[in-house]
C-alpha cells in the first residue's frame, strides 16, 4: 500500500503544479505578436494540459480511489470534505480545458479575470485539502445538516423546496 500512496502523492503533486502553472501559460496567449509565437504557446499549453496535467490528475484520482477501497476506515467527516474539494479541483481542471479549446483560433484572448478567479480558488482548495489531510479534524454529525444524515434526506429536501 506504500507504493499506492507514493503514486497518489506523486500524481497529486504534478496535477496541482499543473493547475497552478496553466493559468500563466494560458494568459501568455495575450502576448502573442506573430504566428510563430501563437504556435509555440499553443503547443506548450496543449502539451502541459494533455500530456502532463491531465494524466497526473487521472493517476492521483485513481490511486486515491484505490486507497479508499483498500482502507475504508479512513471514511470520516474530513475525508468527505476533502473529496468534495477534489471534485472542485476537477471542475477547475475542466475550466482550464474549456479556455484552452477557446484559444485555438489566432486572435482569441484568454478570459483574464476568470483564469485569475479559478487560480485563486484552486490555490485555496489545495491549501484546504492539505490542512484537512494533515490535521484530520473531527467533523462530527452535529455539524452536518439533518437531511444529510438520514437516508433519502436529499430527496425530502428537494421535494420540500419550492421551485
């Protein structure tokens, strides 16, 4: 199981580094002056996203899932919060992919404010995940809403909410 933890942490480090680096690389599309710059930055962006960051995310999530299956005793309150934050990291990763695909045409400009906002959220989520993993705080059921603790609680919440 130690090799699986090593694989998870290695994938996570590479994925998080990519999530921090990608916005800067995508914002570099603003500085293009000619066709050669466009091709160089476009290739670097695509390589970073497709060949490094995305496979690292796959490895990190796959190894993390395997660790959860091999050590089910770790499923405590803090782990569910961590998994929710990892889900948000996946959404940020997908946002970078959307921006990358939108930048495929010469002359297109990256959404600077959106990239900076997503980068800020990514950094905050990574910090929160690191704190959760190192601290492992007790998040007892008293802090959770009652509908989350009962079977079918989400369904009752959805049916009682007016639309």
